[in-house]
C-alpha cells in the first residue's frame, strides 16, 4: 500500500512510529504536529487514541509522549533471532566468511522483500544493508529468486498490482526473462538493479525452513563481484543445497 492509498489515520500512525524510531526520545504534541505536518487538533486526537490503546505513554510533567513498554513487548518477538532458524544465521555467517562479501537473508512480503538477517565484514568497501530494509520484489535479484517458486500467472498478477498499487513501472517481459534465467541457473543475478554499482546473487531457500518464504543472497561492489567470476554463485548454491537435509 502506498502513502497515496493508505487511510490518513493509518498513515499518520505509521509516520509517528517512524518519527520515534528516528528521534529516540520523548516528543511533545507540538513537535509531533510539526514533524507530521498535521494540525494540533488532529495530532491531539491521534495521541489521545494511541495513549488509550496503550501504544503510547504520556509524561504529564513535560507533556511529552513515548512508545510504551507494552508496545515494545508486542513487537519484540519479531526482532528475536529465534523466529529465524539459528542454523540459517550460522549458514549466512559461514558463507560470508567464505566469500568475503555481504550476505543477507530476506523474507518475502506481498510486493516487497524485507531483509531479516545480515552478515557483513566489519570494514572496507562493502554492500551496506540493514535488517528491516525493504527492496522491490520485481526489480531485485532477491525478488526474482523468489519468483522462481511461483507460477507465471502469479508473477503476472504481482506485476499488475505493483503498477496499480505502487505506481511502479514493471516490464513483465523483462521480469519473466530474469525469472526464466534464474530457474535455469538455480539463482538470480542483478547488477545495479536496486543500488548503482552493486551486484548480487540470490537463491530461494527451501520453504519449510521458515514461517515465511526466505531468500539467501550475497552481494557487493559490481567490479569486485565481476572479478570473482562464478565462484560466488557456486558457493551460494552449495549453501542452499546444504539446508535440504535439515
């Protein structure tokens, strides 16, 4: 759902939570109103509702608001690595040591993929991605890798909805071509598709390994990835294959 199609109240809640995530501090209603671009009355109504629901707490001494411990507890389990099989995290770490590039595990949403685990070298020039970062499903190696597990009719439906809901330009013929190549090779490859001068390989992980479909990927600066030749996809496929007996 894009910001243009989301209900105004839901959009304001989302932006408010993002605001707290950026500021990391209690905020007054005036500060919130200015940041969200809403009137004082609209902001007051929003804060009142979220406080009554237990999502926010209010400090009457300073007249500031902050997400509640109750809200944090609701979402804590999502950040707990235990929902992701520890063996997958260890696999990503091992692959990172073997190839020296950034390795990630992403979960598939509807029209986007979300990074849920990252293993990267500590310094030097590298691909920088973060847990929680989202990437377009139909414009990334990760998304194409997932599409290899879907019927062609489903891919066409995704393309149609991406264009209408996200206002994305999707070349269905190009997507089908990339998915076909990924099916033939066992992995998808993209160079500068999402981030300029960054290349990545990706392969779908067996579905039973998680509650959500997962994709394992490895990427880095395009020039360095090119020099590694086919060693990266071989290591990626070997890592995926090693999970089939789990």
